C-alpha cells in the first residue's frame, strides 16, 4: 500500500513528539496548514516539502511516498559516509551486533558516554 504524504508527515511528527503547532512554527505556516497537509486536504508547496524533509532528515521521495528508503546517503556528512562504508565493508560485524542486541546497546552506551563528555 502506498502511503500518502499526510500519513507519512504525521508519523514523522509524532515520532519526534512534535505537535502540529511546533511543526507549523518551524515551517512558518499556520497550524491549520499542517493539519491540512496531514489530512491530505491541502497540498504543500514544493519549498515546504523540502523544509519538512530537512527538518526530519528524510528524502523528499520518502515524504511523497515514492520510496520506502527514508534516508539518503547524500544527506550524510563525509565522515558519516566513510564510517558507513567501513561498516559495509565488514558487514559481518554489523550482523553479529544485530544478532546480539544487548551488545549493541552496550556499544551505544559507551559511544553515548564518550560523546557527552566532550
């Protein structure tokens, strides 16, 4: 089933614990406009679609229901792309981490602790 723009937008907004008012402020539109986008009764202009994609760090194609691929590697920084490439080259490590979710959570805690100390 192809998801409609409004359904995708609402899910993204709610996943970020954002209200329609919060999103409206970021987009510089009214809350009613955001409601119209989510109810699929109002089609947002292209510049608003781009702003929404930027806010939620997703592609416009994902927002428009053209793909299920939420993120684009082109949106990542050079450093993040390099790191992702290294993981891809040794994807066995990722598969092992995926199989052992407790280890993955511990790894996350270590990285989080390290990054918050900086």
